[in-house]
C-alpha cells in the first residue's frame, strides 16, 4: 500500500450509534452505590428512580407540568406505549425519512390499521413540515439515527395545534435543543447520547397528552405493559419512579452517573456544544473532498449526533461491499468500532458524534478513514 498509516489514533475507538460510548473517564467503580439485590419498590430503589426523573427534567429543561416516566423496552417501548395508547382519536400523519420512522408507519398502518397520511423522504432528506396538518396527530423522529438528518427546529409546529405531536427523540435528546412547547410526547433511550446501558426507555408527556390519555379509550386491546391509565385516570406512580415492570438498578445507577457528569460540565448547553463540535470535526474533514460526502443533503438538517457519510469515488465497483470493507478495516486497525452504515441505509459510514465522544477522538479518526479508503481502492484494483 502506498499511503502511510496515520500516527495519531483515537484514544477511544467507540463510535457506535447505540449503545454509545460511555462518559469520559468511565469506570465501573462509579456504579458502586447501585442498590443491587434490592427491590426497586423499596425506599432506596424508589429514591434512585425519582432522582433519575428529577435530573432528567433538570438537564433536559422539561417543563414542570410535563410528566416523565421510565418505561420498559428502550425507546421502542416508549414510542409503542404512546402510539397504542394515544392514537385513534384524530386523523394521523406519519412522517418518515429513515428506518425507525418507517417502523412507526408499519405499526400505525398495518398493526393499528389507522388510515394515516404517510409522508416520506429519501435518506439524507426530511419531509416538508409546511405540508403537514398539525390539527392531526403527527408522529415523527427528531433525528434520523440511520439517515444523518434532523428537524432543525420546531418553528413549523404551531403553538395552537389541535393534534398531538409524538416525537421519537432518541438520538437527539441531550445533544439537541428540543422545543418542548411544540412537543406533546417525547421519547428516548439513555443508551444513546448519555452512553447508558440498553433496555430502558423514557417517556415524556405534555398536559395535552395526559388529557388525551384520560379522555380517549383506544379501539384495540392494550397489553399491560402499555397501560398508563386506570379508571380513566393517569397512573401517576409511573411518573414518580413506580415502573411498570422491574428496572435494572445497575442501569439506573449508570444513568444517574451520566446525568451528574452532564451537570458537572455545564448541563444541556455543554452537551449540545460537544456534539456540535464533534460533527464539525467530521464535516470540516470531508469538505472539498471528491471521494466522500455527507449523506445529509442540506446543512440545515444535518445531524450532529449520527453523522452518515457516503463514498462518491467513481472507481468504486460495488458500493455496499466497499463500504463494509472500509468499516472492517477501521475496526481491524482498532480506530473505529461499529462505524458502518445501518443495514437498511445507503452504503457508507456512520460516525456517532454524541456528547460522550471526545472531539479529539473524532479528529484523530478522520485521517484513518482516508487511509482505509485508499487501501480498499488499491485492494479493489489488485483484485481486478
């Protein structure tokens, strides 16, 4: 091979889009206060869960009258609870521009069998929010984890909307400013931006969403794991740490550690700035290069967490095989783990730039991407 390998290496090669890199300087010793072997219903367990809810509100800036609950089955569980419990009272619009948004379309159209308006955009784009009727219930992802695009702001969502806005914000929460006054349901998993462990979701409800829960009975059966009301009233305990099923207190402790780290560096503003600096390191590197490009077509909607890249060199014979080979080479070199594009997305790389990632590591990775690209171009020429 002609090119010499870069001298600098990322100190942490973990660029997975979930579960994501742990907070800087993470150690298992930080979890020593976890009440292992204790019931989550004991005073100590309830206190930890309540603290996690309170710190979530503080760091994210969630309004005081919004409910926050810790729920089962990661972000997927939180979204499913919202869809199955809230929809059916109004017409529905489904907005999709990547694989997870497509999954919610499947749930609503094929499982709940609602006659929804479905608006789709190709990977790298988002739908035109000006066309959306917010007198309907509207379901969308804030950030397309698999497509590298995001909603730039909530300006297109009217404050006086009649419908509910249901937002899957799993790769946006903590790294992007979410306009809670424009969002009635917000879901995320702490395995994303804060680098927590998997299996737990967070569900945030506006007063309007609670009103819908208490006034609307879905036409379909609701599994116990989705039920948030009893006798037409919200089960308030869910939003005070009395979880529907048994949570992992080890994972809760890990989330608390991450939240306290977030507070220590300056809270949400600092978290957003870290993600933006990381994404900028990628985009500064690819600027002007003719062999690689951002999958996001409009800088205004380009993600600052899941930055998706595509190879554009005309010499590449098989795009999918080439991208996989580059990702495999980066992993073999120990400089980037789990950096390949999502299986349903266009071939390329996906570099997680969330708030737990250090900008120096992103910058150190960039020359390695060029090194791996050139190595695979050379290997392809030899095979030919």
